[in-house]
């Protein structure tokens, strides 16, 4: 089936229209072409009609060509380049105006430069004291034989009444110490201190086969104890105390016994609550003065 020929002057872009629109156009064209009067071949040829505008589909609006001026004449390449330059310059000027002047128009975002003094200052926590007190080689036996590893015990503290210990096990010593340090930071706890320097009273404590005796001391006495207990007191912030270890002197058990004993000491608040008295009366009876504000500058000596 042959399609009827197009009318003279019909643009070839009609072939891009949908089939329904194209078929209707062919039918209308054929009817109008048949109704036209015959022309004399000897008459001069008429100028070709201007190109027909593109057909409009329902729901779509015709978009004007950017290469044409308002009067319909073609626009030169130089004019197009000048136009794009002016458009970009105007956009940059509008952006600077909106950023500096403030909310000049509705819907425009404003950007203000933050001053150096407006930014909050970052505060960092003081670094923790870390002491690697014990490292040993351990092994476990399974079906394939012995699996050797290294175990470490680390104590960390801020030197102001908080400390903790942790254990770690790994193939090498560095990884074991790292694991033990993380565990010690998670296990940190606070301890009671009298005048921020010593314990409140004497403590006798037993941990498995370790018998531990802790004694309070006057200012300037120092920490008279084994090296492991001495490092634990430094991490906690105890500067005056005496200690004696009986029985087993395994470093791991001694360290654990020291932490357990310091956590079990009774503060004046606990004693006053148990006896139904005021804290000031208990402090006067035990220490000769009140521990006002737990300040280390308060004069007085903790008595055993």
C-alpha cells in the first residue's frame, strides 16, 4: 500500500509524528490536494510557501528556537556568545549580592561567614596514666596441641580518684597490652580519699590467699608499699599510705586485692548513715575536723 504524497511545502519532520496523527494528516492532505484547481504549466512558478509550523501535540507547548531573534531573523554565533557571557555574569553578581546583603528576596538563601570567636572551643580530657604491671606467657591445650599467647595486666587512672585495671590476651605483647588498656578504661571507677591524699581508715582485706593491710598516713608520709601497690596508688591519686602483703604475692592477685580493698572502705557518710548521726559529728570524732568540700588544702591528719 502506497502512502499519498505530501502537499508542497510540508516539512519532512511530519514523519516523526505518531502514526495516528500522521495518518489523519495524509487523509486531510489528500482531500485538500484533490480539491485544488489545476494550474497552467505555462504560468511562471510560484515561490515556495514558507515552512509550515510544527504540529502541536495535546499537552505540549511549542518551544521557541534559541537561534532566532525576536523578529525571527537568525542570530549570529558572536551574538550568542555575548548573550551567554552576560547571563553568567549576571548570575554570579546575583549570587554575591544574596550572600552579602542578607535576605533580599523571597526564597533566596543567605550565607554569613562565621567569625573565629563564634566557634566553640574544643575541650579535651586530661590524658590517663597507664601502667603495664604484669606480662606473662600462657598457653592452652586443644586437640591440635598447645596454643601459646601472651597475657598482660594494665592499670589506668587519672590521678584524681578514678582508676581501673584490665586484662588482655593476644599472640603478641603489643596487641595484649592494647586489649588490656581498653578493658581498663571501661572498668574505671571512683575511690574515696581523705583530703584527696590518703584513705579514711585502716583496712584489712583478704583476696584468695593474699592478706592485705592498708594503713592511712599523715601528710608527707608517702606510699610505703610494694611496687605494684605503689603504681596503683599513683594512678588513683593516693599520696600517703602504708601497705603490707602477707601470704601469696602473685602480682595479679595483689593488684586485684588492692582494688577490692579500696572499694570496700567506709566513708564518713556511710558511718553516719549507719549510726544515725551527722557527717560533721563523725568527721570530728574520727579526724578532729570536718572534711569541707573534700579539699586537699583542709588542715588535719587522718588518724588510724
